[in-house]
């Protein structure tokens, strides 16, 4: 299957971790690169999720002292809210551990107040805690530049700048022997809540969503010839062919979603009506969650909040709503 949704090492040296976010499986991913005695972790979830990362490492015999870097895709609470928390645990084993980040990442992670206020207005108690991360934990690099991880393996890493979902968004990307071996898309190429078909949903969350930048980032990703890709929501796609197909699907779908939101808001003049129409007419057919009976009720609760955020972010970008934060 091209869609990987089961936690584990799904290609050589790259692991998918299910963070079991909000007590639900297959909602949010973390990814881990492990080679020899070195480990890099991409995103760590909320302050309630970091134990899942440590538990996965213990189960798969990956030592805590091997972790060199934590790398955020972006500053949102559900992806790097636990950064400050997991650092306090891992620093005991490796005092040299760093967050490999851009200058913009650092700014957001040291000043999370506005983001938390906005996030809690939609997600309430699900947000957890975020605390400012001290300077000593950051190793800053410029986006789109490569650093050498392992000379023998010809292993390199770059934080590919992909704004649109947020200003600080990057796709941490691994190059091996000259090929683009693995890219962690974060939320730069939509979400993957379909385990049967290569269909995506948008990531137009407020408060920073920018449609033009998002589409430019998608085209940038499309040109990288990526062999394997990870999604923060949720899972991974393998093979050059299928990565291309999933990125193409997002490139085609986001303009359709944008036009749908525009037309329905002009028709109903009410955000709630647009959200309900969006779920029924667009989102359900692109997700496989509603087909699983035991997840049906939970999915409804989370999906409604997500759909509200996605629609509202697009309405702000379209100029129909004002950014509250």
C-alpha cells in the first residue's frame, strides 16, 4: 500500500510515530530519523503527547542519548507544543541536544502567547501547555540550505521553506546520495485522513494562512522529486509516483475548496452554514474516518472544530472575515 498508517520503520532509517493525539489513533504523526547512534525527531505534538515519542523510542530500542536534534515543521501547539517539555527529559541524557530551527521558529517558540490564545478559542482544553524555550536549546540555520549529517552515508538535511499554512513553516527534508529520500511535509501539502485513496484535505487554519504563498509552496514541493513523504495529519506516502500524485491532488483541491467557501459564504452569509456544507459536500468524501464505526462519533466532534478553523482561515484570506489575533 502506498499509504502508510501503521507506526513503525516504514522505510530504512525513518519511523512513523502515532502520537494518539486527543486519545485518538491516526490523527497526528511524529517522524523519527535514526541511523547508527544518531536520532532526529520531527515534531513532538502537544504537551500531552511527548510521552508517546519516548515510549516509541523505548519500545524500538532507540536510546535517549542518541537524540541530536528536534525539528519543528512549525510552531503550532499540536506539532511542537511539547518542545519545551521533551527537552527537559532528553537533556538529562544528552546535554548537547538542540532544536534545529530557523530564526522565525525561534521567535514563535519563545513567544507562544498569541498563538495559544487563538488556538484555545477553537480547541479549548485540547491545546495543553506551551512554555518559552531558552536560547541555549536553539541551533539556527537558514532555510533551504543543506547541512551534512553523515559523510559516509552522504546524508544531508535541509529545512525547505514552505510558508502559507504559517509564516515559519518548513518541510524538513532528508537527502541521501543525492536523491530526495524523505520530506516531512508537516502541513505544507494538506492532510491525509484517507487510508484508501490518495486524497487530501486543506490546511487553511487561521491566523496566518496565506493562499498565494501556500500554492507557491506546493509548486516548490512538487519540483523536489521526493521519494517518500510524511504528513503530520496523518501517516506517510511512499514511492516517487504516489508522492507526486498526492501533491497534485492538493494543488487541484485547494482552489476548489477556496471557490466553494467563497460561493457558499456569499450565498448564506453565515460561517456555520458554510462549515456544514463543507463537511457534507467536500470533506466527508475525502476522509475515510466516517467509514469506521468506532471512530464515527469522535470524528464528528474533532472534524467540526477543524472544519470551522479551515473555513474561517480561508474566509480571512478572502477578505470576508477579520483576523482576531
